[in-house]
């Protein structure tokens, strides 16, 4: 009976150790699950001020608020019109000032709507009000990429507005 009483504490001790290890493993799994849920913030989003903000995906388009008073956006609109006119003059034979070169030239009015997208730089989608030769107001869609770390602005596309803006 003495031998049986010696085995009993060892057996209950290893059983207790096995239960303790099982409880530790369970608590570890539970804490990992809770930690991953606590840090699941969803996609990182970029605010209008360039900081992280809820509700907006990085790389997605964002409306530019206050385009009427945003001098940078208005300057980009003017750049788009000037670049369009420059390309038109170059295409028509060097811009000698003849009647053929003035056809299709535009006068900048204002940017009426804009969206911004972070790419390798900032891509702007602009809706521009401009005036044709006869004074007729027309709307144009332009895409321009700005690289702030370089003095670089590139007009990607420019054409008559489509209704899907």
C-alpha cells in the first residue's frame, strides 16, 4: 500500500501538469484571437489633410472639397487648358498665330469639381469649365499627375466632359 500511495501523488501531479498545460494553451489561443480582433482596423485610409482617417481607402479617389477656393486645384485647371492649347498649336504647325491655329483654343474659366487619388504622386481628376473661341462655355474632363517632390505636372488626358463624373 505504501507503493500505491507513492504513485498516487506522482500520477496526480502529472495529471495536474497536463491540465495546467492545456489551460495555458487555451489561454494563449484565446489571447491571440482577441489580439488579432483588436488590431483588425481594416484598410488604412488617407484623409484630406494627408493623415490617416477612417472611411477612405489609400489609393482610392477622394473628392476635393472647396475646389472653388482651392488655389492649387484652380492652378492645375489653368495648367490643363494651357497645355491643351500648347499641344493644339504644336499639332497645327507651330503656332504662327494664323486662323487655323486659333480654332479649338480654349480660355480657362474655373475648375468646378475635382477628385484626388494617391498614386506615384497625386492624380487629379478635374472637371473644368472653359470658353471656346466664340465665347461658348463648355465642360472638359482632365487628368493630371503631380509629383510634389519634383517640379512636375503631367497632363494625362483632356477631352469633352462625359456625364459620369
